[in-house]
C-alpha cells in the first residue's frame, strides 16, 4: 500500500469541523502520517528540510 503524508494547516484544529474530521479518520491508519504545521512550527519558523524528508526520504 502507498504511504500518505497528510499536511494539515489550521490555526486551531480543535475548532475545525472538516480538517479535524479528516485527521481523526486517518490518524491511526498505518500507512498515513499526519503533519500538523501549526503544532510543528508554533513560532512560524518553518524548516523545509524535515517535511521534505518525509516526502522524499534519502535512500543511502
């Protein structure tokens, strides 16, 4: 099965109906990784390398 990276960007996921429903539906699936941008980068200083490695891991 293909791996899925779900990137979520919502300032308050607990107040979102659509985004929270989607995340709750897939969070425990073994082939899905949820990456919450607001949780990972609360200071808004986004380091591009870590999420890029999730999409394109090195093969070394």
